[in-house]
């Protein structure tokens, strides 16, 4: 390829479609929405009261015990 051919391939022409401002705004809106969803999810997960010691005690009482990858 000559330098003229390489430049003509890389040049932006009026026939090419680019995402432009609308594409940027859509991606930015998706990012902001994802951020709010993750923030809300963390808030909901913090409300969950999970006491692991109760779960382990119940499992030992039932004879199930905890299983690990080594037991399988």
C-alpha cells in the first residue's frame, strides 16, 4: 500500500456513519443507569441479616456439617 492509499482508507468520508453525540449520550446513560442499579443493589444487600454461625450450628445439629471441595 502506498501512503496515498493508506490515507484514503483512514480518511473519514461523508458516506460513513459514526455514532456521534447520540451514541455517546446513549452509552453515558447506560453507564449512569448501571451505576444507580449497582448502588441500589448494594443498599438492598446491606439490609440482609445473615448470621453464618447459626447456619453452621443448624447444619451440625442436623448432621449435615459443612462440605468443602476436598470432601467431594
